[in-house]
C-alpha cells in the first residue's frame, strides 16, 4: 500500500519549462554564447543547475560559475510569468491529503525559488518536507535525496512512490528502493522514461489517484 508520495517539482507539479528556457536564453545572450536547439536545453532540465547548464546550454567549464550566478540573477525577472501548475495538480494534491497521504518534494531547484513558487500557487502547505539543491545532499540520479526524506519522515521505501518527469527522478527513487511513476507530459518523453522501467507511466497528474487505489 502506498502511504507516501515524493514528487519532483519542475515538469511534474509545475510547467516551468518555458520559464527556464526564457532565463537560459537571456543568460546565453548576455554571455555572448549561442543558443542550442530547444531539445538539447530541455533534455538537461532536472539536473543540478551547473550540470544542467553544461549539458543543456554548452557552457564552457571555465564559465559555469559565471553562468550559474547570472541565471539565478535573471530567474525571477524572466521565469515566474511563464510558470503554471499542470492540470489537476491542486485537486489531486487535495485528494491525496484527504486520504492521509504524506507528501514531500525532492528537487534540483533552490529552496528560495521553490518556496516562492509553491506559495504563489497555494500548495506550499502540502509539502512540510522538502529537499532542494542547496541542502548539501548528493543530487539526482543518486538516491540520496529520497533516502534523506525516508529517514526524516520515518517512512518505509516499500510504502513510498516517487513521481517525476525525468529518468533522473525515477533512477533516484529506484535506487532508494521505492516504487516509481513517470509523468509523460514533462521534460522526458514516454519512450525515454520507459528505458528505466518505472512501475507506472501516467499521462495526467490525476491518474495518480487510481494508482493509490490499486497499489
């Protein structure tokens, strides 16, 4: 029986893709660098920011620190107006809370930006447990973020479902011994998610509820 849910944030709960891409494009323009194709930029979303910029934006190693600082400086000017929750997120989170499901977030996003976005959309109260990029815990796809939450929440891996939109999220959950569900509407395709063999792949956030009923 699934009693706990650990969510990724970007591409799972919220559509942050356009906000991230807008920030990255402005960052690249200000740095005098070329903008890669959209597919490449999207493929690295979900990794810690330095690695995401290396892979997705072709940032030279000697300029990664510069890029990270500039991205963070630009984010709140370029990203928030593009960020929206996916269909059914609020309603499904409310239904999970009514069932007594405990919920947490494990994200490569920084705590300050996560807190602002959660509060803006009125869903911060559902997530008393959060692990972010600035918590000093080894990043996805390592299992450490989930292992930390399992210990902090005093919950069992076998009763926990990790939900995310990338293979990095699913590998993180699998490495911690949890069941996993990939969402096909985020940054990685259904075909790519299938390569790591999650327990479920869903096309709508609300499709979590039947899983909770049956698992």
